[in-house]
């Protein structure tokens, strides 16, 4: 499921539930060092984040397994433990690929990165 598939009141629940695992991943200094978009336009930052995410994914997966399972469970509307128990390689590949190629997710990460870069230089 893609973020753009989440509808109605569930959107608020998904955002609220995603805050903690996404912040844990994003605040990891090793992960923060993988994404650089300073001095890029918004359009360039979008492309840069998409490319960097694909390159950084193996490191993120190895260092944040629990958080990634939680993110996938939340987006797919499942309980974390039930999702973890049902996780198979084909399911992970399908749902993980859907998530990392989600234009709404990339746009969100790009704008968040641009905002944090601008704040850091102010």
C-alpha cells in the first residue's frame, strides 16, 4: 500500500503512528549522513532523495529492522506483531518497493529534508 492509498480519518491515525518509528530512523546520525540536498532546488531535491533512498536502503534495513516493520504494518493497517509474523520475502519486496517508490513519500521526505537544511543554515 502506498501513502496515497490511505484515505479518510485513517490518514490522521497513520500520521500519528508513523511519527515515532520515522523519527527513530531519521534521527540516526548514520542515516542523516546518507541524505544531502543542500543547495538543490525542490525538483532536484526530489530526485536526489529518491536516488539516495535507494542507495541507503540496505543500511537502513540492517540498522532499523523493527522500525521498518512497524512502518510497513502501520501503512498496511495491520498490528505490528501480526505483520511481523506474516512477513515473507515476497511480501517485503512488494510492499517495501511500493513504499520506497511512492511519489507522495518521496515528496514528503524531500520537503522535510529541504526544510531541515534551510533551518540548519539560518
